[in-house]
C-alpha cells in the first residue's frame, strides 16, 4: 500500500533522514520507534507532505505521490493524528468531527459520526464544548475521531498517548487496537515502545535518521540488547 524508498530530508542545512525505506501492506500495523530527535516525526511529516523530501520516492498504491501537498495525501486515504493533536479550538466537538466526514476512496463509510461517538462515549457528553474546553485526553479522542471520519485506509498516529493520564492512555490503546482490527493499516509512533511492539505486526527503529533495526515486532521485543542500545531501556 505504502512504500517510501531511499528518503532523504533536510531542515535547512541539517540532514535529518538518510536514505530511509519504509513499507506498509494493506491491513498491516507498523511501529516507528527511536529516541527523541531521531527523525520519527520528520519521517511522518515527509510522508504527509509537510516537509519535502530532497531525494527518494513515495509510492501510494503503486502511484508516485512524492511531493504531494498534505491535503492531497489526506484525500488519497491517509488519516493523520499529529503530535499535539491539532484540533480546532474555536469549533465544538461536533463541528470538529462533522467537518471531516466523507466516504473513503474505496466508497466505504464504515466510520460514521455515530460510530465515532460509540467508540468515544465521553465525546457524546461534550458535543457542544469548544476544543479549548476539553482535557488533553478528550482532545486526543477528537483528533483520532476526526481522522476516522475520513474513512482512511492508513492511519498515522504520532505520539497519541503523550502527556495523558494512565486511564486515558489505556483507552487510547484500546481504540488503536480496534482501528487495526477493523482492517485499517496503521503507522504508530509512541514513546512506550513496548506497547507499540505489542500492538504492531512490524516495527522499525530510527537512530540519527537511519533505520538501524527492522523486523517482526515480537522478535524485536525479545531483543533486549538491541532495545537497550537504541531505545535506552
């Protein structure tokens, strides 16, 4: 479904990503791991079109989409939950959700407004609240729900549990598991690498903008020496 080949990305003169390759198959869940500052968010932002790749190629369903604008990537079927949530503070919960509602590119509309509210019952109680009135956990629920309302084929989640209370973190992981089980491919970044490895089929580890480990998540979870070396266990 998604293939990133030999991606190099710069911020100014700083070379951030060095020849990164990444593949995600239909229905597959992939973890993107690494310590802070290793290039995880840059990789996602390059994929989504917020940061241009200086070289390399991004294919979506065998079509070259390198350099496409973020709104084009979204319309092609990629849902994005950014680090920091990015909801509209001046819109209500209802408005944040409804504004993004559409059928997927495959014509399916499995994720409706009602299904999102059934998934996040707390939001049903906050429909008329503005984004700025919500707790961090509630804002994250809106961000995930908004992405689901686009009926994506791939969901990209960047630090979806960051800064949240333990009970909310547990709820977010439950929903991420439900998303994967519904057949949507997922690309997951999270500081809790053990939770990521338990939740995904494959994982890659970035170190200074290069992939240094890649493989089945259960195999990586058993590689204590490697996890200690690259993730600071």
